[in-house]
């Protein structure tokens, strides 16, 4: 037997589906999904917003659309009222419990966080110590310490973990309602496209510019997208001028992000830029041991050391190799020993990736262009020396994981700006000189053999 009000909730489900189709996925998730329906008798439906700001925005921008959708699904017999949830009014103990929507949190922001990505679960080592310290400082005092905070590093080194740890910490320490918006930059772009298509750009802007903390992962993906860069530029300015915290991550420093507008590069540099390098052997071992704490198995130290030695540059692959070994152990009911680990990961041993060094790159380039290694490292400026030196720097950047300052050290202590200039210069020359490009590609084939 159906309860009083069940029909009203079904009407809202049908109206919600229609609104989702009309508004698009991103706008619906941001502004309609968080509304909690409550039946008042047989003919009145209350839609409860998470907070007063949310309610006012709905009434100003979506009230008529919502009423229209409900009329279409009910025949016009339902009264619609908008209110604020009992939890926000401090009356939670009198209200029936209801699950929180995935996009809405108790902090009033838009989050989809991994519960394991906290500071407590982040293994600190020499390669990430500074990034970890600055991230904690920002989480403890958002908007006051380092703004914006820009964290960069290669794939799988812990950037996303740190960004989400900041979000968790801000939520935990917030004494008042705080709006945190965590978003990968590709979602930012997709939501903007939806907003343009459905003419809901004001709602899109309000969502991001009302945040107390905006956290954007992989911000380099907006490069080359004019509309996304324009919106992000204005959003950045609005938040920065309001002393709201901005946290960004990328796979490279701002100045090296191709097709990123100069005005964004400038603003990203207003705060603090810090990098994460691949972990050393001891840190990799610590990461694996931390991972084992959550697994129902015992792993020999020899097996851990083997995995840590095998995979050196990517934490995701490192943990993936461990998980793969554990899964095989549980399936076969065998203890995790060094021999078993070697058997499970034997495909990673068949064709080990060739280690390419700057020294080897320099030798190959010097031989190709008929100069000596010492000439390649001197400060001589004639074209016969400068061009091969720039090519060697370009290849060192392309074929190794070294930072710009580290590469500069191999060329007589050159500054990182010199390395970056050489890299960009050779990329430009390739467009103008296909013969030289073909010659360099031949050198690359020799290096990779």
C-alpha cells in the first residue's frame, strides 16, 4: 500500500528527468540534484536546498523551469514551495535522514573525493617533501598562505592525492559552512560547453565563482581552448580578488604549458609553484609498505624491494604491481615471496625500458654534427656549436625525466631559462627546416636503439 505523498515523489522523479534533459548533465548535477523533495500532504511538494544561498539562486534562476516541469508531469495540481534543509537550520534531529547527493557535501561544495587521498596516507620523501609541506600550509589557512598554489610533476607522482588531501583537510577544519569546488580541468571545459549549449552560463559562473576554495586538477588541459581560458581567467580573478584559495596541478610548470595564454601564466605565478619528482628507492619502499597496511596479506621484504627496484618513476604503476601480486597470491593461495613476485611480474622484465642519459644524448648529437663533447658544453656562441647544443638540450627534455635545472647542469651549469629557450627554439626551427627535423629524428632512432 503506497504512503501519502508517494505520488508526489514520483512526479518529482519524472520532472527531474525532464529537467536533466533540458539543462544538461553538469547544470542538473550542480543545481537540481541537490534539492531534496518532501511531500506536504497530497498536493504540496517542498524542494529543500542545502543552504540559503542555494535556495535564493534556484528561485532567481530555475524556479519557473522547475514549476513548468512539475506542471507538465502532474497536470498542474501540485503546489511547489522552496525551502532550506533542516540540517542547515540546525533542526537535523527533527528531520528524517536522507542521503547526500554525490556532488554535494556537508561543506556546501562540489566534491567527488577519494577517501584514501588524505595527508595521513601520503608518504613523504625527499622528492615530494616541499609540495607536501606547502599543501598542508594551504589546507590549514586557505586564502592566506600561498595563493595560488601550483603543484606540477609527472604522471602518477601524487599530485591528485595532495589536491584531494587539501580538500579533506579544509573540510575537517572548517568551523563554518565552506564551499569547496574540486574539478578536473576537462570537466570544467565540458561543463562550460553544456552551459553554452543550454544557455545556462550564469549558473556555471556562479557555481565556480562562489567557491571558497577552487581546486583544479590537470589545469594544462584548458590550454588551446579559448573559451575555457577566458572563463577560467575571469573566475581566477574573481576568486583571487575575494581572497579565496586557488589550488592547481599540472604535468609541467606554467611557462612550459603549450598554448596557455600569457595572462594565465602570469597569474599562476602570483603564488607558489612547487614540483614533485619521482620518488627515490626508500620512498618507493615506504609507499609499498603503507599500501600493504590495508591488505589482508603478508609480503616478504625481498618482494617489496624487488617491486621498488623494478618500477621507479610512477607511483600508480608501483602500487598496481603490488596489487597484481597480491591478487595472484590470494587466488592461488600462495605466500608472497620474491620468486612468486618475479613470476607474476615477469612481463615487466622481458623488455626493460632503455635508460637514456644526457651523457649518451650529448655523445650522439656531437657525433652527428661533427663536434666534440667539450665543445658542446662550452659557452662558445658560433652557430656550429649553438645549434647542436640546443638540439641536445631539446632531446634531453624530450627523452629524459630530468628537470630543466638538472639538464642545465649537464651543459656547463646553464640556467633553466636557457634550457627552456633552447627547447622552444628547436621546436620552432623544426617547422621551418624539415631537413634538420629529419636529421634529428635519425639521432633519436640511434639513441633509442
